[in-house]
């Protein structure tokens, strides 16, 4: 060792401790690359030769198996930096700069602290004092080269992986339900329970178009779902548990289930705290996408339809409009297609129970949700749905069906092109099968190892040819049915039957929303004196409607003036019970379309301050039983008895026991039996008219 190196080590350095930092990048290197570890531990002898006693040489080896790309999770490096910062370290020993750090930020921070505390740095090449410019410059260059070396190594590894991924040969971890065959191909999991669970998940989503509905069905039926342990204890094992929405979404977003090989779906990013995170990449930016690379549970077309549905279902608050929200349960016909005419945000459907049934309301509460303000608009949806339904029935007519048939003719040409491409694919499959047959026929039968492989390949080609032939025949039959005269006749007949289908109570609201979505893009509502409805059809055509604003509940419950007038007229000659019976005979009902009763008539009479039957009779001068008994100087019992016998005229105003009597006429004496007693009586004509007995 040169004299200059000894001159850098001073008594001040020797009074402080020496710290040896030992690191390997991975646990595999720790177990396999043992020579590097021995060389790092051997640096203690260098420290002893420089004057440090062995007991004051501290070895920091807690970072064995940790990458040096970042100081994160490297507790040993953090401890070393702390010892340098507080001045406990006289010298830091490392086999090379890459052992200490492969990141310039971490490396220069250590150099800066070492320069401030006059701490030396030793590697395999020599001793450096960061306080000197030349040494600091050399250490900085070594750190840059170490970082560049890491970049080159990563670039080589990533380049090899990308090159292998472009061929679809890169072996990546497969999701549950897929596994690698011993020959390296991807096959379905042989476990039939796992296979059936995934099939059931995709089938349920195909029917419901809702991840939540898939979870509800699994939980309602008590089904479990598999999950494979990726790391740690039990790695590779399959555990069964409850299914949740995030798991369903993860499966639906994974293109491997559609038989596609994908590389570059995510990239590594940094958070504000410099920790790594995985950032999802848009499909258009994926580095590698190979469709039909292996067998899958669904095809690629269904996978793309699922992605469109999932994006539409992710509609949340905000001004961004999401087209064509998938129809869900509920009576609101315009769910997902209503736009507020005031603020331009999408309106949501809220259901409220009115008169025992759920009524849809279209509400724009974006302002209330974000700015704690009042909702822009809240409109009852029954009248609007009725107007849109009538407009739809007018639009879907024979002319529209003829336009659809014209489009069908254009599609027929495309179908013929697709059929031509399928024939070419079928011809190539026949050639490959024939080629495999010739290879098998030319092999020596005694060489069974080669013959068996060629025979298996021939059988595989034949199975593939048979599958293509069956698929071709099926598609040809489907195209023939689609373009046949019978199908066209059914389409024309639909113009006449559409109204019956639309108004059929057996048709679910979800199906009506789907039919509406084929023609209408969106509907804009503006609530003022009337409700303005602006409809935008698919293709750009627009139309406007107006409907009356729903009346307040107070007006809805208000009795019609005509009914009040009839009640006022009937009260002249009828009691409340008789008025209710007469109203029911005339076909009148209340606001709830219910029949009238005496109690309901009394409530209307009180509300509109109509004189009762009793008040009307009293205003005509009719007397009560007590008043007439006092006038005739007889008991009330006698008055009521004379009324029942028809000797006095009376008018019923309640039930049979509530009545009023007309004023008396001439009074005569009536002698009792045996002539022992006389009473006074009123001479009346036989009682006739309303209320007479």
C-alpha cells in the first residue's frame, strides 16, 4: 500500500470505529456466489493493517439478499449512514461502490455526509477522503458507473424478456384456472372444480352484466371460489373462499382468460415517498399482445365486450358523460341516458315509494354531492317515460325497418368476405393435416419414440381440422338464417308487432331499456313551466317534446270542483251515506281512485265548508224532538212515536234515530180509551217525500 494512503488515515480517524458493509443482491447470490461474500468479509484485515483494532471493526451484513438500487428496506445501509452522520465512523469499508449503493442519490448523500464528518471510504482499489475534491470526483464517477452498470444489466435482462415475449414464449405467472403443460403450452386447469367455478363466473356475468350480481349469486348459493397462493408459506396451493367484487373485476380484466398472451400491462412507477408502485397501462400501449395464443375460457370478442361494459358500469360522479350505461333493474326507462339541461351533468335515477309502488325520479345532484349545494333538478319520471315510449313507437315503423334491411344488405357483403377468409383458413388446415400425415407415413415404424410423436401431431392436426370444419358449417348456417327471406319477413312483421311487445306487461324493464338504447343516444331535460325533453337519436337526428310538470301532491289530492258541486247539490236531499252511494253510482272516485264512503263525504264537506244536511234543515225551520215536545207540551217519546206513525213530518239527517221535524199545524184534542184522558195532537196530511216513514 502506498505512503499516500497511510497519510490519509490520521489519529482522528483511528479514534473512531471502522464499519464494514457487506451486501449481496439476492438470496440466490448469497447461497451460490459465496466467494464474493468471503472477499467482502476479508476487508477487515485491510482495516487492521491500517491501524484499527479488530474489536472496533463493526460488520454490517443485515442487507444480505437486498438490491442496492434503492436505500428503501435496507436497514443496514440506513444504519451506516446514521453512524457516518453522527461522526462515529472513521472509515467505511466496501468491496466496491456497487456494494454500498447503485443509486446516485443514495451514493452522493453518503459521500456528502462523509465529507462533512471527515470519514474515509475504502474499497478494493484504495482509500479515499471525500473532503478532497479529486477523491470526491473519483468516487462520484465510480457511483455513476455503478448505476450505469445496473442500467445495462437491467436493459439486457429486459431486452431478452421482451424478445422472448414477442414470440409468446416468455413464461409468466398464470391466473387461477390456467396452468402450464409439461411441454410449455398453456392449458386449462385439470381440476374440474376450478374449471367449473370459472365457467360459472363468466356465464353469470354474460347473463347479468354486473360484477356485483355475480358475487350475489355465489353468496346466495353458498359457492366458494379458488385462489392460488403466490408467495410465502403454502406457495402454489389452492385455497377456497368467498368471492368478492374486486376478485371478479380482476378476472374480467385479465386477457389471459381470453386466450391472449400479454406483456406490459403494468409498469413500475414512483410515489411521492419514493416507494415503488404498479401503474396500469392502457391496452393501446401494451408492449406485446398476441390473440389466440392459447386456450381460454372466453373468446377475444367477448373479452372486449366485457371491457366496454365494465367501463360503462364505472360511471360515477363528475361532468364526464359515459355513453350507453348498461341497463339494470328498476322502472326508470331512461336510466343512464338523462342529461341535465342546466349544468350538463348526467342525471341519476332515484326511486321513491308513492301510493304503495316505486316511482322513478330523475335527479341531478352533482352539485349537492361536490359543492354541498341544492340539486339542479328533480323530475318525476313517469310522464317522461310515457312520452319517450310513445315517441319510440312512432319512430319504429316500417320505414325504419326498411332502412335496417338496407344496412343488412351491406353487412351481407362483409359476411361473404369473412366466409372467404374462413375457407382459406380451412384449406391451410387441410394442408397441414396432410403434411403431418406424410411425415408419419415416412417414419420408420420401429422408431416408436419418433413415430408416437408424429402420430400425436397428426391426430392433433386432424382434430383441429375437424373443429374448423364444424365451426365453418355452423357459421354458414347462422349466416344463411340471418340473411334468409324468412328472417327478413320476421323483421318486417316486427314493425306491426312492436307496439304489442313494448306494452306487454310480461316484458321486463331491462329489455325495454335495451330496445330504447338501440335508437336513442341520450335525453336532455329542462324543468320550467313545462318539462322540455330534447331527444338525440343515434345517428345525430334530434327532436323535442314538452310535457306538463307533475302537479304537487296537494293538488293531486284535491277533490275535483265538479265532484264538490255534485256533493253540494245532493246534500239538499240526501244524508252523507246517501250522497256517497249516489256518487258511486255516478262513477265518481277520489284521488286514489277509491269509492266514496260517508266518512270521505263528511271530510270533503268539512274541508270545503259545505253546510251539512242538519244545517240545511235547521235553516228551513225544522225543529228537534225536544223543541217540538216543549211546544206541544208532550214528552219526546210521544213526538218520536208520532213521527214513526206518520202523524208528524220528519227529515232524516243522520241515521234513522237522527231526524228533524217540520213545525206543527192545527192542534186537536185526542181522547184516550174509556174517555179518561185527553191529549193534544197535530192534524197532518199523510207524510210524503224524502225521509218520511
